[in-house]
């Protein structure tokens, strides 16, 4: 069964929420799921995970963005921080959640196989 790889191209909390939700759905179906945060998008992993709509989600009994990230990680969705983005933003990879991997776009593309690719 093929999996899914999602590339996030910008620092956008709503796009991160969508990617986490899509990847978690794939993981729930037994598929391999990966999210690669490219360049500027990696900044979302280097600060507290937050979305301006978090309060609205919580008020409706739904997980906030940090909760959706935790669900995805608990489902073995691979979260990959772009090494270039870490360097450009002067971010410390050691400060990331230990479940977050670091990697490059070439490595992701080389390992796609039959996985579907989405860019957000």
C-alpha cells in the first residue's frame, strides 16, 4: 500500500493543521505518512505550536494545533524538519521534539517510491 508525503512550503499554521490531519488519516489506514517542513515552514516547530483558531477548536471539544501534532506523532507520522530551514533560521535542531527528524528534500524525494506527494 502506498503512503503519503506532504511538503509544507510556508510558515502557515492552518496548512500545518491540514497536513497533520491528512497524514493522521493516512496513518489510521495503515499507510506510511510523512510531513516535511521546508525552509520557512520549519519555524513552526521551533516555537510553541499555536494557531489563532486554537481557542475556537477547544471550545468545540476539538484538539488545538499542539494537540493535533501530538496525535500525529503518537500515530507514527514522521515529521521532518528541513536542515536548510534550520540553518537559515538559526534554529537549533537539538531543541526540537526528539520525535522530529531532520532531513533534506533530496532524501525525501529519493524515498518516495509509490507514495503520493502533496505540497501545501
